C-alpha cells in the first residue's frame, strides 16, 4: 500500500506542475483584453520625451 501511495503522490505533484501553468495560460486567453487609450499613451510619451530632454540639458549643460 505504501508503494501505491508514493506513486499517486508523485503523479499528483508532477501533474500539478504541468497542469497549473496550462490552466493559467488558458484563463489568460479567455480574458477580455483591456481597451487601450492611445491619447493617454501619446501624452505620456510626449511628457517622457520632454523630461528626458530636460535631464539631458541639465546633465550636459546645453
């Protein structure tokens, strides 16, 4: 009986390492994608570019 218990336990552990990531990936595929606000992304990109330019001016003394 102990040998069968050990085999079942081993298969359960190995199976969980295989099946849990598959289930997570499957759930991600079923999720509805979020809407992308392109205006906000453009504004953030412009802000980041301006901040980088200011940092470069301060660092290099332009």
